[in-house]
C-alpha cells in the first residue's frame, strides 16, 4: 500500500493527529486536503505537546514533506503564527519541507469578521462555528470572488480583487451587521508580509503528488474535521463548509479515485461534539462529565468544553460506508477505564420503530432515541498495553463489538496520547 487517507468518523477531535503522526514514520509525504485552521490536532511527541491547525503533522518528523493542498483554505495570519511557534521550538520549516498550493483560497480578515458577526446575529440558531472565517472563505471560493495563495505573487492583481471584494464585504459588515468595516490599506499591509514570507512555499501541489505517486512514495492524506460535519453528508446545517469524507481527497488534493489505496477511519472510543447540532448519544449527567475530565475534552482551537456521549455505531457505520474504510483506528480507549458499565448505540428508536440510518433532517434526528447494547466496564490502566492480549477481557469485547457493529476490522488501538501507547494490528505502508 502506497497511500492512506485518514479521516474522522464522528464529529471531529477523534485523535487523528496522533494516528497521522504515528503513520508518518513510514510516510514520505503528509497532505492536508480540506478545511482550514478550524482544525486542531494535539500531538504528544517525546513528552512535548504540539497543537497544529493548518500544517500537516508530518512537519514534526525530520526528512518528511508536508503539503497543504488546494482544497484547504488558508488563513495566512494563522499559518505564519504556526510556523513561528514551531520554529521557536526547534522545528525546521523551509520551502524544502513545506509546500503550499498556489490554488488554496485565502481566509481574509473580513471572512473571520463575517463568520463572527453572522453567528452573533443568529442568536439561538447559530451553528457554533470556530469563528475562523472558514464558511465565508469557502463561500467566496464557490462565488468565484475568492483570493488564492497564488495571487500573492502579483500584488497589483491581489489589490484589484481586494478592492472589488471590499465593496460587498464592507457593505455587509457595516451596513448589515453593524460592525466596523475593513480598510484596504490594512489588508494590503498584511498582504505584503504574506507575499514576502509565504510565496517561497507555493507550488502546484497536485503535480507534486502525481510525481510522488509515480515514484511509489508513501503518501498520507490527513483529513480534518469528520464525516458528521461534512457539508453534504453531515448534520446540515450544523456542519463545516468543506467535505471531510475520504473521497474528498480526489478534489482537494487531486488524487484520482482509483489511486486511493487505503482508507482508515479514526474512531474515538466514545463520542464528542464541539459546537451545536444533533448528538443522539450525548450524556448530560456525570458520565459525560467523567469522560470530559478524563479525556480532557476541550477544543484545541477554541478551548470550548466538548459535549460527550456513548459511542454510536449508527454514526460510525455510516462513515465507514461513505468512506469505504478498510480499518478502524480506535482512540482513547484508556479514557473508558473506571466506568462500571459501557454502552454502544446500535440503532435509533424513531416513532416506536427501530432504524439503523441517520435521518437527513435534524428535526427528525432530534427525535431519535439511541438503542443501547450494554457491556461490562473495566477498571485497569491500559496505558502499558502493546498487544491486544494485554487488554482486559471486557476492553477486548468492547472493541470487538464496536468493530462488528461499525462494519470494519480494527487496525490500531490507542491507549494513551504518546506515540508508543498504541496497539498496532495492521501495518500500513
Ligand atoms: P466551522 O468549521 O468553524 O465553520 O464550524 C462549523 C462546525 O464544525 C462547528 O460545530 C465547529 O465546532 C465544528 N468544527 C470545525 N472544525 C472542527 C474540528 O476540527 N473539530 C471539531 N469540530 C469542528
């Protein structure tokens, strides 16, 4: 196998960062293909904690290439902060190991302001976005009025497009949302810095990927967010503005469908959701609090407490099917230790009938009650387990049921945040 797409199968924050970091050992290239700095991947490497938002985690491994492909939206301010913070910690980032697509769209400061202003105006109907301007940036891409990273090579053209964009954006900001408008001179001052610092990193990343495929290099495609937040397949409108399903790698990175070789679903051993929207297995009582505290379930990007609940195999099965997952990478199994009883949702009860799919409209989904299978808990510290047989029987049974109900075999099990705290059942690359 020469390439693997790693994706989130629930509502994000499944621990994709650790899984990608682990697989990077044998990869040559690590590629981000959708989303922006709304993503937050927390990694523990040699006892040090890193929080990455835009830069693929491959950057932490000397000798590996990190690519931000054209399907990503890039906030240059956020990207530069990330580059500077990593550089200050001794990580080498140069145009020889970080490649940014010239086709990637830019998240402009007015996108962030519009995201926040819209959320404020929505009141109780807000989505609970990360406030990073991701939705407005993708809107402009689709409306064909977006600015792309490659436009930074020609600041006259950049200026012309910005003048045009500001006519509409300032009208919205000032006239409609009644927040201060944005000045062209300020944007151009920023654009000058972005151009100077970021254009050396720009390239045609789709061609780089084609060349890497031709050489038989190992490529890891790092998904952000998750299937239930997918613009088309998630719980619309409580979704993000990109497509986190695995197939989106074809558009976002330029990988032909037939070239996808491996698909790995990252599944947290329980469920979490940050932001608003349906969550059938949410636990609003002390078990939810137990998971939040033990799992340190607070957003990497916004610091918001995550909503916690039981694992939901209706959700995971849906993601496995939509993405064609070959294996599951189950994360944070250790967090479940100490609970006297575990539950997995197997179906939903809707109007007295059992269903095993996710209704498309959120009003119906809100009426769904999970049907649970109850399993024995375990109260053992799992962090030292390196083989599946090191796990207590109850933990193994839980994993087996999760895998059977979800429709994909186990590939990896993570029992702690560090690289070595992992049980590997299937080798990639
Ligand atoms: P946006 O992507 O900032 O527009 O936010 C839309 C929804 O997706 C909100 O519910 C966010 O909390 C959620 N979201 C976006 N990125 C992530 C992520 O990386 N992890 C978890 N939730 C996310």
